[in-house]
């Protein structure tokens, strides 16, 4: 079902707006795309930087930053990368907390959240799960017809959004949920 965003003309119909998130304790990347069938259009991307404060302060910056991105771009769905376990358990735990803060930011805005592994994201964007970061970034640039290459964290977030668009064509098609109106926009 096509919907028109508030403030857009009837010729600018958008089926789904997806916010992709690449969680990180120092830098959390975000990328926003619009999808209509197989067509994808770049909306915005950037990074939420936490600086060097205490862990609770940094988690609050991520939570508030995700909420601000959601308020600004009004996505319909959120896709986030799943944390992998690495050599350093402490780093994995910290990254998991950053991811949790980002997820809380999304669900506190009543948005559905889909989760993808790095392997799934690379497979969807590049065609194989062992792709290098540079290959992912290059394909994001090509798939979204960007004029320049986004930062690595923003590129990973855009890749997550692309994965969601390619893999499920939105959560509604996976869950078979209906679309209803909430607060002036269509939601699932």
C-alpha cells in the first residue's frame, strides 16, 4: 500500500521509510532510506557521537540521538545490526549496551525493530557474507546513487536499512500485519 508522507506531493509516494542503525559506544551510525517496491531512495545518514563521558552518559546520548533522528525523519521501521561476540568480552558487553540504548530509543517511539547479523547485511548488499567493509561501502554508494561515500559507520547503517528493504520488503510482509493510521501517518 502506497502512502504519501505529510508535506509531500502526491507524486512523491513512499511505501516504507527505514532507519538503519549501526550501534557503537563511541559512534553509532544511522541511515534513512525510502523504499517503494524494489526502488530505494537515500534520505539521510550520519553519526551519533558520544565523546568520552561515563557509560551512563554515553548511553543516554545514544538513546536521545536515536529519538532525535526518529523525530526528524519519521521512519516507519528500524533495522539494527546484531552484536557479534569478539575476542574481548568487555568490548562485546559495552557494544551490547550501546545496541540496547539504540533499540530502546526506537521502541520508545513505538517503532518495530528488525535485527540482522553482519553476515546477513553483507549478503544482502554485496552478495556474499565475507565482503570487506570497503566493498559494503562501495555497494551502498552505488545502490543509493550517492554523490559521495558516507562515513564507515553511516555506510554500515545504510547497509542495514538496505538489507531490511531487500530481505523482507518491510516487516508487514513478514508478519502479515495490517497497516493502520497513528498520529497522522501510517504504521504497522
